[in-house]
């Protein structure tokens, strides 16, 4: 195996920086798979210094959220749960009568209202509970006096003021009156609470229903707490419950229940560890009684994933708990099915920012990760630990794994969820990603899901891409943190090093892709400069933007040997890279909490489902309350306010719940659009037939165009998709079975067969060209003195409508992404709440500023307006723009590329014989390079027509005798 550069993962230099407390085994000397056979860390760090613990627990306004991740240390150190220096007061202001078990004596239940700083809560106690509290405190007092140790001197001094008198409600006339009894108990309890020892005693804390989670500001109100017995089982996920009758299989365990405003959980109070978290959702119900629980004094708490049964001490307590749980939950947004049948409501006045391409997105993400103080959540279809977020990289500082390691060393909990691929079908090597990250620090936790055999999920994937930081800022979109994704609006085909990094950046480039990272994207690649070649052992002086496997052209050659990340996958002196176009969004506040909540739901679901993640090393995660969501510790520069709704595709296998709100939002937006829709997507497989394809996005497009035609109103549909599917294959020989299978279903959607869009628009005959246009993207460059061209891989998952709203996410337009029961996905629906003057169809129009700017950013690059200010893109539906700018650019560019390069796919190639003849023709770029260069000067932007007639005479479905042919059709749709 070749030697890895010093800047590869897991080097000796990095180990030298590690503190001795967490170096359990020597770090791997390279990032190769053989050295990652077992987990380097198996236990969390429990070595907080006393001053760090004091800092966590000393706040007067409430505990910091990091307490959630240090419950064991807090328990072991005996840190007081109540906030020091903050008085706790009680008021006994109500009584209820109840019948005792003898059904002869009538008892009194006292309502005790408590206040501690900004927290208010209520407990109900019988007189005997006051007596038991006194006895327990008196016992502890006697033990302190009997242990003549110096460290108890302070406690002995505090206990001298404690009365030995048991609270008695008998004897005097005063104590016989109910109001006097309440006043007497109130004075007694307040007296105890003024005593430092008494108020922090375990028996007092249990009397007050207080735990380490009680006063964490970001968890919202104090809520309901107390000891319960919980019954095992009740999971609604196949395989998680014991087989057999409950009386033989269930067991009861004593736990401490905590109910907050959007979830409840129980924990082992003795050990200080969380055992289960139940999130409120539309299926949330609380039922009381033996009929629902098969248990005396039982309470059944249900959500979509579990039916949890707890046992109370009395009928009255069961009903009190039921009432309080419902009261706390009733204000939760998550109890209701929201718009588009989603889990999260639209959040007004949300700071958000869109990104076109990876350069600015990765740079802003890197800066946001640096701001993390508590938690980092990441979920990706593919994650490359060695990917650089700011470029060109001259050291390791902005490499993803180094950023995460740096934050983990600072105490931030990093939780990563990766799709566990079927290794025979995909080469993304999630095992390498997991081991590389987890070998860096015990604060980095990585789970992979699903286990294909146990979950019986072979075809579907976790496809969402998301990062959430401190549950305050979130990044969502189509970009995995992986190789090949970083790009900018120049879409370079070559990367042999930049000869001069000091080249100035034009004004347009500064606005577009330079971002805030201080590294401009203006310099263009050139031929290798012998003097500028860097030492392979060091990044100092590096000018390449894509290092090692990051330089890619996956249709020419898919990624292999990802455990050798800094070795080139293709020869960059001969093969152009394939540019990557994508869109993402940053969101803040309440919407960011919704994204984090989705991640938490998936994380906790995976922890329950997979046995290997059930140990305490993988923690349960808790969602922050929406009541503190508007307090932002930092914001992404350039963010603007809009209404944002988080959408998802989820199923029982992926998250323990069912949802397809992304599909519903797409169809709603198309149906309700008035002027245009712009679709930019990696796939375009739709038009439901009830057999092979089920999503109705294409159907909605057809209906909307026909409506516009009947009403004689101007309406445009712009569709931009990749010219070829992203599978390895030689298109000059037909492309291979995978490429052809996707092309089959793409053409079935667009123009071939009775269900296609153009077939169903036959009633308007040739006028369909006035309503819809379908394009791909292509660019060209010079590599090693030769002219080269390559398609730009459109990986976006975006819909823009009417310059007023847009959807950005991870969901492709196909059944896999949209149905909800297949791949898991995440997206945001952004609606402008403000208006700016614009133009639409030749008339004055009130557009949304965010959407208008996004549409103009997309259009300006695609039609060449970014380099030619004379091209007017203000009115997207005018005839001048639609026909003379958009369509004419696509037609002109396609003609030029055909003349110079003989590009594939092409409209004149109808069958394999045509393909062979077409590929045998001489290319102008080879026969007359100078003339070819002159021809290419006329290229305007990036648009080219999508070739609707390519291989139209061939059956593109995979042959039945091949592995692709025997795969279920759903794999492709």
C-alpha cells in the first residue's frame, strides 16, 4: 500500500495533539480499512473538572443545554440540582378530598405550587408525604452528626436550624381549619427550603419532583416529573418486542419520568442515564385504566412508534399524570398534522439563505461548525471525512474530519447518521467514513442504518443531506459532504493547479461565489507549472481545488478505493472532471429546531432498532423547546427573513413514522402557480400509471399547462435535468444497463408512451413549445492542449414558482424520493413574506425578494447574462426571454457543441446503428482546433436542449438476463 501524505486522516502529528485522557489506543497511521477493524473508543469521557461542572450548574437563569450530555458526571459528583443562590418558594393553595383504600377515611390532597427562578410547577402531596419528608431529613441529619468528618462540618452547621418537630395537623383549633393547615404546611416547607442542606437533600428533591433536567432553559418549562414503574415492550416496530403473552414476557422497572413541552422521557435516576425518549406526534394519546393498560392504576402513552405503559401508585395519581401530560402537550405544534400533511408547521420570520453550488455553501457551513458550542448533527447519503470545506487548501484546518475533531475536543457532541449501503451495489464505503470519524475522539458518534437483512430493506436509502448546529442553525439541500460536490459558477473542467493565486476577482465573481472565506474563485486553471508543483507530503503552496478522489468524473469512472482519499481516481491530465451543480439552504430558529427534531427522531429510532447502538456510548438525544428558538447565538451572514416549512419523506423503516409532505408541497405549488415553475432536478421520473410510476408531479404539470391553454394565459415550465444519468458507463457504446434504465423512465415521463407529458399535451399539438422547455447543461475547456467538453451534472432538487416561493431539498422527482415509503428525504419550502417591484408578462409585478434573487442567480448563469449584461432576465415569461433568450441559447449551444465535439446524447441518434455511425464521424476539435475555438466563442451560457429523440428506436429497459434486469422496477423509478 502506498504511503499516505501527512495531511491524510489519522497521522502521528494529529495524535501528538491528543490529550492523554482519551487516547485509549494508538491512532491509526493511515486511513485505510485494515486499521479500522474495531472501534478505538468504547466509552465516553467522564473527566469534567470541578470548575467545569460548577460552570455547567452555576447559571442563575437556568442550566445550559450541555447538562443533557453530562448527567452521569453530575450524578457522580453530587452536584446540586437546584440553582445555587436562587430561592425556591412554595405556596399551598388548594386541597382535594380523596377516599382512602379503606373507603372509610377521607384524606386530603394538597396542591403545592413552586417557584425557582423563572421556573414554575405544581406537585400534589398528601399529608403523609410531608411526614415522610421530615423523617428522611431527620435520618440524614442524624447520620451527619454521627459521622465526625471535617467535610460534613458545613452541613452540621446548617442542620442546627432544622426543627426536630414533626409537622402535625392535630390538636389546636388553628390547625383544624383547612386554610390554616395549608398555611402551616406552606410555612413548614418554606422553612426547610431556606436551609441549604435540606433543599438539596435527595428526599426533598423527590418531594419537589426535581432532577438534573428540571431547569435547563432550552428544554422549556419545568414540566412534569416523578418516579414511575414502566413496562417493557410496546414498540410498534417489527422485531423490537418479545414474542408471547405480556404477562410472561413484560417486566416492570422503576424509572424517573420527565415530561416536557414536546416530548417525554424516562431515565435511571440512580445512574443518571436516559433510557428512552418519546416524541409528541399526531398519534400521541394518553389513556388511563385497566382496559387500555391491563394494569391497575396504569397509564398508556402512545405515539406513532410506541405504546408506553406506566404504573402509578393510585387511581388519583394516574388521572393527575394523564391530565398534566395532556396539558403540557396541548401547546405542541407536533400534535397536529400540518400543511402538506407534514410534521412541522410553516415558521414565519425565519432567517434563511439559499446557495447555488457548493463553494459558498461549504464555506458558510465551515464557519457555522466553528461556532458550535453544544451539538453537531450530520446526516448524509455519503460522507467523505477528508473533504475540504474551504479551497484551495494550504493546510488541514478546513478539512471536515479535522473540524469535527477540533469541536469534539472542545466538548461538542458530534452525532453522525450515515446510510449503510448495499456494498455490492454501491462503492461509497460508509464503513470507512464511520471508522475514520469515530477513531478521532469519543465525542464523535457515528451510526449507520439500515441493517438490510434485519430491517428487510434492500432497495431504499437514507438520501437526505443535513447539518444542524446547536439546534439553532441548520443546512439542508442536495449536497452531501463528500467528494466531487464542491463547485462554483465557473464549472471548471480542469484542475492542474492555479498559476497565480493573486489574480483579482471580478465584481460578478465576488457577488457570486467568493463568499466569506477569503478565497476567491476567480483564478482559472492552466497547464501544470513545474515550479509550482507541491511536495506530495505537504499542502503548503497547494493551488489545486480538487485533491485526490475529489477530482472526479463518475460517468467515466466511479469512485473506488475511498480508503485512499488523496490518490487520484482518474488521470487529471487527460480526463476532464464532471462539474457538479446543486442547491442548498441555511435556516435558523424554529425551522432549524424542526430539522434537528427530525434528526433526533431518526437517531433515537436507530439507537432502539440496532442492538450494537443500545449501549450508553450512543446517547439518546433530546429536542430543544421552541420557546427559546428565537434566541440565536449566531447567524449565517446574508440571511433574510421568510416563511419556512420543513418537509420530509419518511417511513416506518427509516424514521418510525410515515410522511410524504415533499410530494404534496410540489403538487400544491405546481397546481397553484400562476405564471411559471422552474424545475432543476437530478431525476425527472413521474406521470402516474398506477403500475410502475405513482407520483403525480408530471400529471400536475400537464393539468396546469392545459388550464393555461384553455384560459389563453401565458404560462411557462422550465425543466433542467442532467443530460445523462450519473452511472458509470460508455455512452458511445450505449451507456450500459443502468444509464439506459434511467433514460427509459425519463423519456417515458417526457415524450414516449401514452402517459408522457408531451403525449398528454397532444390536444394543443405543436403549441406545447410555448409552455414547456426541457434542457441540460454543458461546458467546455482546454486540457493538455486539447479541447474538451463535459456535461454539467445537475444534482439539484429545486422548484421555484412565480418569483415568490421555492423548494430546496434532497428529494429527486421520482417515486423513490417522493412517495415517502421508499428513500428518506428532507426539504424546505420557503415563501417570501415581503414584496419588491418586478415584472411578469410585461406587467408590473410584486415578487418575493429571496425567490426573485434565486431565480435570477440561476437564470443569469444558465443563459450567459452573468457575462453579458445586455441579456435581460427580469421577465421570465415574456416571449422575448422564453423564445429568444432561453430557447435560442439552448438551441444555439447544442448546435455548436455538436459541430465541434459530436456530443452525446444527440437527437439524430435513434438506434445503436446510428450511434456507431455518429461516433465514427470526425470532430472539428480534432481536425481544426483553431476553427473549433472560434466556433466555441459563440456559446452563450450553459443551456443545451435535452435530446428528446436519443435512442428512441431502442428498448432501453435492462435485458432480463442481467442483474439490472432482474432488479425490481422500483429500483429505477
